[in-house]
């Protein structure tokens, strides 16, 4: 019966101490969870451009890289950067990422967007006909100019450059033609100049450069444009780079190029950011005609703020675990560690405090009766030779209470010492009584 009572007391004692500790650990879990990102989505959508264009082709290469980490990147074609921007702005859209041409928007217009870096250059080509050599856009006043279709990134860039030279609907004829349609109109003499924003490897660019009746404008004021429009870069198309045998182009040509950006919604998952930055590095680091090796992608964007995780990745590379482990495992461990750090901060002190607190409560229980016994001895000393019967009853009460103290087995020595002290006092009082 006594052992059952002691066992029940032990459980009660442990419960009184362990329950608050469990609550503390539970709070630590809850607190840590507030800082843990949910698991990354298994499917993400990026909007690009025409399915025959460079944006679409690059995004398909991103998708192949993300597939190795079991993440599906859905690539959506579009009419161009303006439609991409519209999809990003639409909160009901599934689109999370987009490739945007520089100069389309900025953080003031779209504060909910962030940049994952500038990924490649898109040169602006101005082709023209006629005997007059063009070196400045101002020379196009009074001309018929194809500036790209409505809603296209080419049109946005062309209008910005033309307006900087006081060229508008009143000083020139601006036509909504783009791509092959614009090139055909130029060859037919229906327009005097066309703007196209294409990769130098595009077939249309090669065909226009090889046409002896069509000329490519060299931007004499290219450096000035880069100062006025920070999203532009000054680039050189070297002589013969398109075709060394036929010397296409015949001489070096100075162009301005927009810096295409990989843009995301601000709530994009950090793990997706990491994968996209790594994919962009793998796809674009080789450079090309207008970029040196590893010049792109880069953690720079004059229009949108860099996403914090993306900026860290550009500086330090992928997280340590992702360098050696599969993406899903590395991500799981990283998320778990975020939980464990605050929990360990609470658990480690608890491992020291809980046993100490348990022992303190047991010792306190024993010391309480030592205090009671001490008080009786003091009262006897002050009372002299009277009241022994009353003190004897008090000691017997203490003796009975001490016999019922629930004490763990490893504290038995302390209990027996207390019992021995009570017994001595009892004998002394009994002898005097």
C-alpha cells in the first residue's frame, strides 16, 4: 500500500514539474513554426513570350533544370513583356515568375514585384533603307517607322527612345508593325525604318543583315542612352561575328541593349528563388556575342528591388546542404533546423533545470519538517520545565507526518536522517515529561 502511495506521489511530483516543461517545449515549437516557410510548391508557372522567341526557349531550359529537383515549371507563352506584366499583376493568376524586358515597369508602379536578377541582353536593332547613313534617331524625323505591335516590349522601348529625340506621332509616322511583318514592309519600301528587339542568333536578324538594300543603324549616342535609361547597356556587334566568311556585318556596329530581368511576385517561395537563380546561372553563364563568360545573370536591377534570398545566392552560392544533397532532402533539413534551433535553446536549459527543480522540491519538503522540529525545540527551551505533554503531542504529530512523506527511493537516506532527528527529540521530551 505504501509503495503504491509513493509511486503515485512520484508521478504527481514529476507531473507538476514536467507539465510546465512540456508546455514550454510546445510554446517553443509554436514560436519556431512562425519562422518556418511552408514546403515549396511542386508546380510553378513562368510567363515568357512567343513560343518561337528566345524568352520561351530560355524558360524551357529552366524547366528542364528544375525537373531534376522534382519541381514542375509550367512555361506559358504570351504576346510579350506587357502581357507578362499583366499576368503578374493579376492576383487571381497562377503566374509567379516572368521574363520581362527592361524598361517595362519599375518598383514604383509595381511594388509587389521583386527581381531575381538581370539574365541576358536584348539588343535594339534599327534597320533602315535609303542612301543617307543613320547614326542618330533624330534623323528619323518625318520618316515612316515600324515600332512594334501594340502591347509588345519592342514598342515600349522604341517609344521611349524616340520620345527622347522628340519623335512622336506629330513628327513621324509610327506604325504598329513587328517582326517579319515589319521586315517585309521595310523590304517593300512601305516603311523607312523598323525597330526589332531580338537575339543576334535570330534568323530574321541574319536575313536583314545580309540584305544589301537594308542597313543597320550604329548608335553614335549609345553611351548617352545608357545614362538616360539605366536599364540599357552599350554593346558592340563585331564585324564578321554573324558570318565570318561573308563579313556580316561589314564593320563594327554600336547598339543599345535592354537587360532582360527574371521577375517574381514578392511572395515567391525562397526555395523556388534558389532553384531559379541556379537555373539562370546554368543557362546564361556561357555568355554570347554581347556578354562575357559568367557576366550574366547578375544581382543587379535598376528597376526592381532584388529579392533577399536571390541576392544572397549570387554572393555566396547555393546553401551548403544543397551542394551535396538532393533538393527535397536539403530543403527538409533546412526547414527542420529552423524549428530545432529555438527548441534546443529552451530544451538544453530544461535538461538542467528540471532535475534540479525536482530535487529542490523534495529537499524543501524534508527541510520543512526540520524547520517544524527546530521550532518545537526552541519553544521547549523558552518554556522551561512546563508544557512537556503539549510538546510531546506536537512531536508525535511531526513524527506521523514525516512517516507519510512521499519520497523517491534515492532520497531515502535524507528521510531516515529526518526520522532519526524526530525520534531523538521525541525521546528527550518523553524523558522530561
